[in-house]
């Protein structure tokens, strides 16, 4: 299943409403307790926090081991950002 929701504001409260409604739709269609293989969201912490609340322990600070994924695009952006921040310019290509 792929769920896409475009929001004007990236607040945890607004995103929780989306997941709660998706859960209701799944229950109404015979899927009461989904066990997703993983989640892929963009790198916004609000998105991860919401997923952890809705499908994890309920604690936004507690990661979901082996279920938090990212796409190659956002992984590459993160790698580039951290490389530039933490590796000397002359060593970055290595």
C-alpha cells in the first residue's frame, strides 16, 4: 500500500489525523491491524515522529528498528550535507 497526503503544514497533529483516518479505512476494508514492512518518508523529523506515534511504541523519540527507510534521493542529500559539515574539503571525495 502506498499512502500519499500533501499537507500545507507539517505538524504532528495534522499528520496523526491522516494516519488515524487511513487506519479507519483499513479497518472498514478488513485490515484491522496492519503490520507494515517499513515506512519511507522525507527527512522531516515531524514525519518520522508521527509514524512512530501511529505505528510504533507511541513515543516519538523511540525509533522503529528495521522499519524506518528513506529513498535514495533523500539519503544522497543527507550524505552530502553531513559530508560537507564533518569532513575536511580535501578529503570529501574519498
